[in-house]
């Protein structure tokens, strides 16, 4: 528990330090988000007018604002106070209930109210949380009957913190050919490693690889 608390604090410090950079890079959605992530997330969550939706680890609030466009009532939380600052700044006239709240704190999550939400989203953030068990257990209470939970993560095999991406250039019978590959290691063993999400961010943050192993 002490180690987990230490990691939680490290995560908060890193994302507070990266908040301004992340907000500038992400804005209202970069190419990765707009083309690869959001279309699938939107289809799976299927937000509806009048629903209550929970956005976990909302970052600069880009997902929260997308959900609000469906005229849903959105509660959005993040452990980083600085991230919530930028999310509120971008919200403009859109009404979103932004809260500074650590998703690894089950008791705080339960204060949101039993069976309060029709759906919940955690977009590209579970791999940045020291503990995900408290969130999973809390969602059982927070979601209404037939409520749905949608999450997205980096590919656990080909994009975990231990992968190495390579490019080999060769002259193949007079044609210059580049071959791309990924070297994979430590896939089946959970581990924690300091890494970056976007090149140039001010501070590296802990990445938690747990998706190649069976979860308890």
C-alpha cells in the first residue's frame, strides 16, 4: 500500500508538470485520437441525450466535451489539478462537472453516488494508473443496471514501455527499401517503467504494464 501511494503521488506530480504541454498537443483532439481512438470509443459507449456519463482520467477534457455534445450530463475527473484547470478553461459555455479526484481512491469514487451513471469512459489512461482495482470495484456500484464501461489503452503487445521500434534501410537491387519492425520483451510479466506519451513532454511518467498477464 505504501508503494502504491508513492507511485500515485509520482503520477500526479508528472501529469501536473506535463499538463500545459499535453493540453497544447492534444487540444480538441490530435490525429491519433480523432482517427483511431474516438470513432471506436463513441460507437461502443453510444452516448445518448439525457444520460449521466462519467469520464475517468479526463485529461484536458477533450473526451468530456465530446460526450457533452450529445447533450449528456457529464462528470469528469482527473488526479491532476493542473489537467482539470485546462479542462475547465477549454469547456467554455459547455456545462461539465469537473473534479480533481484520483481514480485509485475507491472511497472517493463511491461518494459520486451508487447507480448514478448510465455509462463510464476511461480513455487511454489505465496504463498510467498505479492501481486499477479500486476503479473497477467502484464502477460496479456507480453504474446503473445495464450500464456500460468503455476503456481504451495502448496495444499491450506492440506498444508497451519495453518495446523497441526499428527501421532498417537497404539497397535492394537498386531500390532503397525501409523495413519497420518492433522488438518485444517482458510482454507477459507486469512491470512499471518510466516513459513518455508524447515526445517533448517536460517530465517522464510511470507506465504500468499489466495487460499481458491475467488480472486478479
